[in-house]
């Protein structure tokens, strides 16, 4: 009986917590309770090589990630969590060569510079560069595969941005 009571008290103490002012969720986000809004400015493509769908795909994916995975409400500008930036690199390079020096795989790389402002805790704000890539068969043209590759790469970048800003990783 005493053992059960001791276990129950320990569990109660664990679940009661220590009053830390960060809210955790199943999405992995640790958003301060005072944060209510987020804003995402359009990310222009300032890379030398440009894909017409990249800017809107990235901007929409970032909005979607925060809408789905947090309780924050989107506002046009000046959110408690505010994102702005630009696409700085969009390149396709050879990533694998055969023994007779022919390209086997090419790599599409996207790099994004992000300025994140945490209006509630400026120490959590950052200016960082995020980059991701996907390889594709060298027998295919970039124009044939970019419609499939861009969403995959953007998803990786947006996940990294989310983790850096909302999960304190």
C-alpha cells in the first residue's frame, strides 16, 4: 500500500512539472505560451538560376508547416514568430561519375537565407542559411525532374527551419 502511494506521488510530481514557461506538443514544437501569431514574408528567388515555382512553393510550405504543427495564428506581418528571407542558391551539379568519367547522378541543391525574429525573446532570433539537396539520374534533364524534386527539397529545408525556430534545436 505504501509502495503504491509512493509511486502515485512520484507520478503526480512528474506530471505537475516545474512550472517551466514552454509548451510542448506532439509535433516537437516548444512554443512559448505568450506566442500567438506567426508571419511569413514572400521568399524571393535571388539565385543565379531560377525556377518559377520555387519561391511560392517554399513560402507556402513554411506557412503550412506552422499552421498545421502549432497553435499559432498566421498574420500578414509582425508575428510573434516572423520569417523573411531569400533563396540564394539553386544549382544542379554532377554528384556521381562512372569509371569512364560519365555523369551518373546529378544533384539539385537549394539554399535559403532565413531571418527569424522571435518578438518575445530576441535571443532566440537568428539569421541562418539552410540548404538541402536531392540526386537524380543524369539521363534526365533538370526541367523533367524539378517539379518532383523541389517539393522534396523544400520539405527538408522547411523542417529544418521549423526545428531551429520552434523546437530550439
